């Protein structure tokens, strides 16, 4: 048991720092006198006290974290932190059950945006701010933030970073020191968030609404301050700004960082995911616009293009904000945009799904197998851009994709067995594992997840964390072999 003390101590530090994060909405609540100050006071004290206890009880067992420890710390963080993220909402809304509060906090931190709350328009500003601020903190990854701090406290952060970050960022660092990498990525993240908030304000959002939605957009989360989501504003400029920054958030932040450091657009040109990302979006938007015009889904072509473009971008990047109840569209259109969230976002972004890089590799592998059928003796290297993809990477992508499908099917069957209709069950699983938010049926953009049973809510909470940690990080910890030393 003592071998896990360094992980418990590191988790205690994470909780203490998470408690400090709550000071921001506390300050807003105090400044605006919105009535939620006491809830934050108690939540901060409880979070900081638990973190201090865990750190203090294990401080004599400090050592560098190994790969094994990194996986455990990441999994424990994403499971435990939502408990404390739920506290301000539970304390302010005493009718909110722990199950629903945990789901809401997990949805915030994993940037899913699925909600069980109604009456968002009447909530205090600081509560809505806290919900989307969890998006923002979880978007880049609370662990990536921690690795910039933990090394200063004598706890190595590289293994944590490798366990938590998606895509190619696992394989190499942008700077020699992992803390510098984390700081560089967060610098870009903060700059884009400030720009997004300013642009939303310029487009017509009230100041606090702009701040709150900027956190939601850049974290690609999807929480809003309105029950009608972004459709409440019914503003083309606001929708255009949201789409623009959602697209930026859907790209690899390593690419943004390199472009900033080198003062060159070449980083975007050299990123092999970007052409595929925009090609998929453009083709989908044009095709669905023409398809819906055939069914006269909207009054004219421009209105159709407006709604299709926004929701295609919103779901493809896993943002999840909505301006229209797209479940009124034919089922083909609904399924198409729902599945965009499964693969369209780039690796290293704040989006969910299997990521575009894996989708490209899968496509190229299928093409290679077809070519081999025609030319069995041909040597056909698999390339991504100018780089050859190793067999090890290919096998990892194939294994991940298989487990991704297994998880979708398994969780859908579990929800169906619990009494949920198939459309709602399947779309809820897809939306939660992809961290998209709204699904179809009862959990579509016009509804929410409030009507689910406690068991169904916990299944989807597990699905959100599973998707945020890209499946293997959590599954590794759940295997018996992991616990055998």
C-alpha cells in the first residue's frame, strides 16, 4: 500500500490546487453578490482540507512518478476531482442529488457539455461560470497544468504528461523540459480564450455571457447559460465567432504553439491533419445543405446553410452548443453530424473522439490492404505527411479503434438493458464517449440528461471519463495486471 503513497500525495496537491481554482468563481460571486458565496466558501475549505490531508499523510514517501504511477494518478484525478467540482452546485442547489452533481461536474471537466440542469437562465452568474470554467480547466487537461507545477515541488511530471495527453504529443515534446511545454501550450490557450471572449462581446454578447461562453468554446465543452443554448441569442455574428474559435480549438495546440514561436504559417501548412479536417467539414456542410434543401427543412438555402454549418462545426469539434433542434431533421442528417464528433477533431486539440490523425491512419491502412490485394509483392509504406508511420503506431491505432467500437457497443447494450430506447441509448453513449454533449432522442439539443435513472447517469459518467482519457489510460488501471507488483 505504501507504494501508492506518492500518487496519493500528488493527488492531494492536485486537489489543493483545484481548491484554489474555485477562488475565481468565489470572487465573481462576491463581486456580483449573486448569493452563491457561501457555497464556494464551503467547497473550497472541503477541497483544500482533503487535499492537504492526503498530501500531509504521505509527504514522507515522496519520489519521482513512474509510468505506472502516471496512469494511476491521471485516472484517479479524473475520477476524484469531479466529486469536489460538484460541491458548489450541490451546496447551492440542495435538491440536486450527488449522482446528478457528479455527472454535471464530470461533464464539465471532461468538456462533454451534457447537462442534467434546467432553468440555467435563472442560475447565478458564478454557478454558470464555474460550470464552463471546469470546461476550460479540463480542456487542456488539469494534469498538463499540474506538470508545470509538480516538478517545482519535487514530483516529476513527464510520466503524467505522457499518460494524459492525446495523439502525437505523447511521442515528443515541443521543448526540452515538460514544464516549458505545458506552459507554452497554456500560453496559447489563454491568449485564444481572451481573444474569443473579446470577439463574442464585440459580436453582441453581454460581458459576463461572453466570458462564460469563451471558456465553453475554447474548452470545446458546450455548457451554456441558457436552456436554449446559443440559439437564445439568435445572432449570426455570435454564431460566426463561435464557429471560428471552435475551429481553432479543434486544431492541434502544438501547431498553434509552433506557429507562434516561429512566427510562421508553415506550421499549419505542414500539419497533415488540417487539410483532412477542413475537407471533411466542407464536404459534409455542402452535402447536408443540399440534402436538407430537398426536404425543405428550412425556408431558404441560406438559412439551411447557416444551421448546417454551425452544427456540423459544433459537433465535429465536440463543442456541442446548439442553435436549433436538429432532431427535427431527417434521421440521416442527424446521424451524420452526430458521427462527425467521432473522428473530426485533430489530435492535441481540446476535442474528443478518436481524432483525425487516427482516422487518417485507418483510411490509409484500408487503402494499403486493398492495394496489396491487387499487388501482393508491392512494398507500400504508410505515410502521414512526409513521415512514415511505424508498425507499432499502426498497431496501437488499430487496437484503440477496436476498443473504441467495443466500448460504444457495450455501453449502448448496458443502457438498452436498463430500459432506455435504442436511439437515445446509442446517441447518448456516442455523445458522452466523444465528449460531444447533446445526442438524439430524449437527450437531443432540445432536451437534456435529467430524465435518466441514476444507474444510466453513472454509466454515462464512466463513458465521459473513458472518452476523455482516450480509453486505454482508464482501462489499464482497471486490469488485474496493473495491480500486481
